[in-house]
C-alpha cells in the first residue's frame, strides 16, 4: 500500500472530522499528525485500502478522546497536588453560571431528542446517549448495522440543525 498517497487523499476529510470531534483546529491538527504516525506504524494491519479513511478517522477519534481525557484530568491532578500541600477549596459547589449553562444545555439536548422523528430518535438515544454499540442497536431494533449508521448520521444532522435554530450553545 502507498501510505503517502492514501494519507494525502484522505487527510483533509479526517482533519475536518477531527475539528468537529475535538472542538478546535489546533487540537485537530495535533490529533491528525498523531493519527497519521500511528496509522503508518500499524499500516500492516490494514487489510483493505478502501477502508483507509475510516480506519484513520477511528484512530484519530481515539487519540482525540485520550487527549480530552488527559486535559479533563489535568485540573484534578493539579488540584490534588495543591490539596496535598495543604490548600483547601473554598466552595465545592459549581458556580451559578456553570449550573445555568448546564441546565440550558440539558434543555437543549432534551428538546433536540424530542424534536427527532421516532425513526431516528430511538437510534440516537441508544447510540449517542446510552453509548450502545451499533451491532447491539441493530439487533434490538431489527435493523442492519448500515441502517443504524444511516439513521444515526441523519439524527446527528437534525440535532445540529435543532441546536443552530434554537440558540443551543455553551457560549
């Protein structure tokens, strides 16, 4: 397999996907570089050249998840180091503005889920909110995995549209 040709052909699409997954361009660039390196190192495990883009996207998504997890844990680690030095927190309760944002986002997600047509809602809830595997969802709903993926894609599109139309953002 010609890794360079495959990487050049698919890196832009995977980068755009990682901007959405990671939330910003800088992280997406870092993730793409790491994913390309990992993909190159594991190229012998790829059986079908046609699956390269999806394979690279899965690698990148996992890297983004690990990066997010580390960045979410960093404040906890730093705080625990301060506590070990004798520092105490003033108030463990979340700030009122953070609570208001969280309530707003919960209303938005609930509204978006209710807005979805039933054919998409059940797939969206099971895959996105319950994080169940596509195979399990397909079996539970009597669908093919392809149908689950198609409905999930459409549901995500509808949810994004709902968020846009209803000013649902954390900003």
